[in-house]
């Protein structure tokens, strides 16, 4: 852990923002938009491949999934915030119904965890889609055109066939994009940055879906790179203080923080750390979270005195 912390502290600043020669090339002209989106996508690709091995990719995808869920709920006319969704996802008991907000986030989270390089990935994708869309899901086989052209075509095909299944269409668009550029897992990118009016125009069979996707990809890649850089800095600090933690199960608990947007001490760390067989008492879980806050490596996300949630 000490060697890993040292490596992270040395390398986390290697993530750079989009340079001015990319951002200044934006415009409404299709060639300029395509140039910007291609350059931004290439830079995000470099970030995600992360030769140093320090990028918290699972956490990045979880945060992006949360943003995508909020955006898709707005498309459906709902007003749940990220805080509302966190409460549902982290505090609901197994027997509770998650409701539309929790189900939306759950679907995006499951999609972002699908390994596109493993067998059976198509079935895993179908499981997060509404039944009708899953049944009609295109083959999504070997890429045949440019990534943006493929993404635009899938978005148009699904929206024209299922005009009110915006979330499903956006999910399949992100899967198509990830496959086209060779990412092992989908990145929830487009939902936040495709405008409602563009989605409606595409669903009506008008407009240029490729142009809309180009614009959305530029903004999405810029946002994802900024988020990756911020998370890298925070995770570097977390890993640097890890050797100071003496609590039993602290390593397993930290692994949970590195893969989840928010962590509930009572629901995810106690009585057993989620995904492990390591026991942790409720008191120990709360003390660990408070210790991480005191060290400045974790934030309390709710501002409440009870039912608190914590995240990097």
C-alpha cells in the first residue's frame, strides 16, 4: 500500500485538461465540431487507458452513472437530485422498492460495470434495458464505421423506434461508442450533454444525429477528463493516508470507496463490508468514516447528523 500511495502521489498530476487548440476549435460547423469531438475523444481514451494504473476507473464510471441517471430522470419529467438518488441507493433495505430514481441509477450503474471484453456481455446489457428495447436491441457486432457515426446511427434507430425510451437509447449509444473505441466498459457520457430538443428532433426522424453526438461528445469528454483529474487527486490523498489506518478491514473499506460514489457506514460497511466476508461493527464503521473525514480524504455528502453518507 505504501508503494502504491507513493506511485499515485507522483503520477496523479499527469491528467491534463483539453488544450486550448481543441476548445477553441468549437463551432456549429460540422467539420469544426467533428474536429473538437475527435480530439476530445482521443484525449479521454488516453486518460482511460491509464498506463500508471492509478485512475479510479470504477469510481469514475459510478459518478458518471449518477449524473446520467439525474439527466435521464429530467427527460422523464422527474426532479430527483443526486442527493435523492444516493439516499435511495445507499439507505434502502433489500426488501424496499427503489422507485424510479433508484431503478434508473441502478440500471446505469449496472451498464457501466458490464465487461465488454467478456463473453455474454450482450445479455448483461439487455438485462438493464426495458423488455421491448432489449428484444429489439441491434446486434452491436464488429464496428464498421467511425465511432461517432456508429453512435449516432444507434441513437437514431432506437429513438425512432422507441421515442419515449430515451434512457435506453442513450445507454446503447454509450455501449456502441465504447465498443467502437475499444474500451472494456461503457462510459456513461452522452445523457448529460445531449440536449432535450436534439433528442426530440432525432426521435421525430429529423435533424442530424451525428452532428448532435459530436457536440455532446466534446462536452462529455471534457467533463469526464476534469472529473478523472479531480478523482485522481483525491484518491492519491486517500491512498497516501491508508498506511495510517489501523482498523481491521480498513483496506477492504477503502476499496469500497474506490468503486462507489457514496458509502453508507451502516449499510455498506457494517455488519459486513459489502462484497467481502470481513466483519465490521457499526461503531467501527462510523469511526473509520469520521477518521477519513478528519484526514481530509473523504467527504460527508449529506450534511445530516444521522443517516450519513460518505464519498471521495
